[in-house]
């Protein structure tokens, strides 16, 4: 249930206004040579990620211009759910929700904005882990050659300059041009720094990086790891200027030292309050599509990223126009739309998530009949209706459906989905009892699942499973842990029977198949299956040849066997909601433009300050 806004929220919003002031205030001017006439009405667009609704308002002042023609100016206000700990990728984590690095830095590749809802609509850009190479475009690199089996070369784009923000890092670099040496330095630093996330990723620390000349960098991959390393190096690792780390050393991680070449640059940071960003006037990129095609980017003057950990405060801030974008659950999203029907919105089942994993190498879970019986005992329809609002994807392991990766997903309703998979999602207590008897457990058994105390739906989920499994004489005990304690247990794999555990995003699953192979915590059931390895080798061969669609097809074919083995029990996923204010233009609910480029969309949107004023905000 969404918490009601009370007077405490009013106080919070007063504090929020002070936060906005403390984080700096960009000038909210909108440049337009002629007054704007906007025709009122509502436009609804349905994409793979959901339905997008944009509402406009009528004004009649002088000459008429196209209301959807982008204009410059305005300060976007977004929220972060927790404080920013680090601003770099030696100490910090690129994909953390509490980061602004995707607004300030660039990578070798990025997602192609023109292939998303703003352009052709081929990809929704609604998930974080989207690494489909077909939808990439160059960022720091202008061209690349990845056709060789175990090597690749990239050519660095000319004319990219580091931002000049007037802070120590910016003064040191002084707006010079980004070079191939910066790329070489950055990626070798991430590869060789024990604290860096990339250092520990498969194949990264064995990749040889060579600075060929002043515009070319070469990569030589350990056999079998080309795809996994390209995923981490090309559209994940943020490029930084060499001298910042050489001069400031460990202090380079601080907000006033770190520097990028992206759409925005940091100008102020207040711990626990927020970060202020101004546009980088020297950003090289132009709008690739739409009515602003060819425009110099970004359109916004700046961004205030406010740290608002309390969900009800963020909701109240959006309702009152103090935040420009908000994300919520299937419970809170519809309620917010009732209160702000003029907001644009989209729905999406995001990647990542959690599922229930077995210790499949010890009784009773080493018997596939037991695992299948436990699936058939579950009333999936009742669970979805009672816990997830009647709309949820139930088959979410080892991958969840997304349009960009649709080829690799095996759906229950697909014509070629085997009966051995389909029957798992229809409650059949009689068959479940027969399977339990065949496995040697006619009287059932008692088992324990380790799970976290948050979110509350997790405990509710296991309470439902306990009731359903009692019908086949399985007693389920819940060992509920504090969230951090539970995380430590599942990552260390110290549980012994059942555990609520992690899964990775779709990009890593295609390239490295981390959910079903390897020693990482994402492979929570510690699978070591010959059929998985056979598929992995096929997938790698296709990826090395640049044939991602064939790789997805091979993965999906394997799922016809894998899903029937029940190595894990899916945790249903209901759609999440993204809402945005009607004055936020050229936005359609995008989340990550490319592979974990969260908030990368801010470089393409524009802000209708006139409409905001007309609506009374």
C-alpha cells in the first residue's frame, strides 16, 4: 500500500526546496525567437516498453511554431534513492542507481538514440543491461573492427574535448582534446586496479591492450572471452583523462576532481542533499533524429539530482511539480497517475531481479522430480492476482522478457514451448504428489529458505509457497535475515537448502551466461551442466562472428531443456512505472541508452519552461 502524504511530507517538501537551493540553481530560460502556440490534447504511443502519454496545453501568443520542435534551456530535477559514494569506477560502480557518471562521462560505444522510441522504435531502452550490438553507435570511438576471433581495434573520434567546469580537475585538464592515450590509460587502469569492478570480470584482467598510434587502440582477448570483455570495455567503462589520476591519485575519485567528456559536468555537490550539473557547451554530439535532427546537444541548461531516499517524499515532490521524473511499482504507479493524469508514463518489466534457488547437489533437491513437484504445487494464477496486481511475468529465470532480447526468451505461450515446461505453471496437485512418491518422498519433508526482510512482498511470496507446498506434505520454514546479512549469505553461497538469490541482467546473460554457469554469485545454484557449456561455446562462436541473433537463438533452444529441469523457481515480476512531467519533452520512458547507461537520456530531452508556467508549477 502506498503511504499517505501527511503534514510530514509538506515539511519534507520545504526541506526539498532548500536542498534545490543548496545544490545550485541553473537559470531556467527558454530560448525561442517566436512565442509558442501549442495545440491541446493527449497523444498516446504504445511501444515494447509500455504506453507513453504526452499531454499539451493551448496558448495563443503571436506567431505559431511547432510545439514539438526542441528548444534550449531549463533545469531538469531528478531524484536519487541513496547518497552518492563515489564518482569514479576504480572505487565506485558504474551501474549503481545512485550515480551521475552516465550524465558526465562517455564510453567507447553507447546506445543509438535514433533506434529507440524517439526514432525508429526498434528498441525501447527501458532496461539497464541492453548490450545488443546492432543498436550501438560510436561515442568516444568513431569506428571499430571486431571481426577477428580474439582481437579488436578501435579508432578514436577526433574533436571530443574534456569538460571545463572551473573546478580543480577541469582546470588541470583545461579542455584539451580526448586522445587514444586516454582510452588506453583508462582501460588498463580499470583492468589492473584490484578494487575496480571490471578487474574481477571474466576475461578482463587477461586482455592485452595496446596503444597502436595516436588514434588507434587494440585489444587482444583470451580465447573464449571476446564477447564478455567487449560488453565490459566498450559500453560500460567510462573514459577519464590521464593527468587527473596521475596528479590527484586517490583524491581523483572526489567530485571536484573527476572529469568527463559527456553532456553535463558537475559544478557542486552537497553530501546527503544532491549534485548540481551544468551543460557541457563543448559536447560534440548532435540530435540524430526527430524534429530537432542536427541540433547541437544538450538542450537543457542543467540538472539538479536530488538525494531523496524516502519514497513518499519523492512521490509528493513529483505530484507538486518539484521533480520532473519518477519511478514506482505496479502499486504506486496507477495511484500516481490518478493524481497526475497529465503526466506522461510508460510501463516496463525491468531486467535483473531475484528467484528461489536450490542446493541441487544434495537431497532432496538433487532429484528433478522433487523440483518439478514443487513447481506444480504452486497456484501461479492466485499468486499473481494476490501479490502482483494481476499482471506479472512468471517465467523470469534465467532471463526475463525484453523486446531487445526477445529472440532469446522462451515464453510459456510460445507455440514451440515444450509441454514439460508449460505444465510447470499450471497447478496440478495430483501429479505433484505422484512425482513426490516416485522420488521417494510420499510423506514429504521439511526444508528452510533463507530470505531478506525487504521488500515485504518477499515474505508474503514465501508464505504463499509454504501454503501451496503443504498440500504435498512439504513444510517450509522461513529464515528471515536483515537485508545486508542475507546479501552476504547468498553472495558467499553459504546457505544449504533454499535461498532467495540474485540474477543478472540480459546483456551479461547472453555474453557470459552468468546465471547458469561459472563461480559467480549470480549462478546461485552453482550449475555445472554439460548442456550449458555446450550452448555457451556455441553462443561464443556466434558472438565472435558478430552474429548476436544466432547467439540468442542458440540460448533459447537450450531453455527448452533448462526450464524443464527447474534449477530455480521464478519470482514473478510485475511492470514498473516511469512517469514524467508534461513539460519534459522528447522523453518516452527511457532508462538506459545502451548497457547500464542509466540517465544517459538526459542529453537528448528538452524542457518546455513555458508549458510548466502555464500549468501553474
